[in-house]
């Protein structure tokens, strides 16, 4: 189910690359809605809920997400047009130009948004899923699973850079911290 989650987020990333802007960000939300609906295992959907002792499970989940994103990246190579390449280049430039601390701090925002979106869905309110994804995308905040798709597509399109792995690792750290902020701040009010 973690590979499936990565595939769903990768396809959402592909629609964002093809459409771009606010419309693409809104359409990207379809990926997260499908992840929640199918109970697929998404790193940023689980990192704020699993007990800390399950970090190994999260690492395996993230690896599965990355495999699914690579599958979607392969699909993207067949759907690539000028808009896809242009949007992908813009994302890559922003991620690779950012310092490690900028990647961590901005990724914290995404993790927070993702956990609150899933929190809403667990309570029967799906609006945070619909709004949360466009919010983090329009703010330019990194999402480690979506970035796995962007980096995988870039690699498959011959745009390999070692710094992509470095940027991805810092986004993972930031997303993990952000995903845990609700339970750290809300304490007993946070229902896992």
C-alpha cells in the first residue's frame, strides 16, 4: 500500500506539472483524497500518528512511496510536454537552490498541513484535504513524497543531480518534524 500511495501522489504531481498554477495545485488534491480513501500508506499521512518506536516502519513506507513515485515518473516520461519540463525545471531549481535549513523549515510547514488534513479526514471533515494540498503547493513548501516523484521524473528524463538526494533528505526531516507538531502542541487533545 505504500507503493500505491507513492503512485497516487506521483500521478497527482504529474497533473500539477501539466496544468500548473492554482488549478494544478487543486487537482493535485485528488492524489491525497485517493490515498485517504484507499487507506494507502503515505509517509506524511502516518508520520504524525505512528508511535515513535515505529520509525523503521516509516522508513520502509517512505521507500515504498519512492518506488511508487518512480513508477509515476516513468509514466511522466511518456506524458512530458513543454509545460511539464518547464514546471519540473522550476521545482528543481527552487529545491536545489535552497539551503539545508530553508528546506527543513519550509518542509515543516508541509508536514503540519498534511497531518492536519488527515486529522480532519479522520474526523469526517474532508475540506482540509481539499484545501491543504493547494496551500502547501502555492506556498512552495516541499513535500518529500511529491518531491520523490519530481526527482524520479527528472532522473528518468536525464536531469540527474546528486544534490536532489541531499534536498530530499532535508525535506524528509522537515516533513517528519511538521507531521508531529500537532501531537506535540495539542498533547492529549490530539487523537491518533
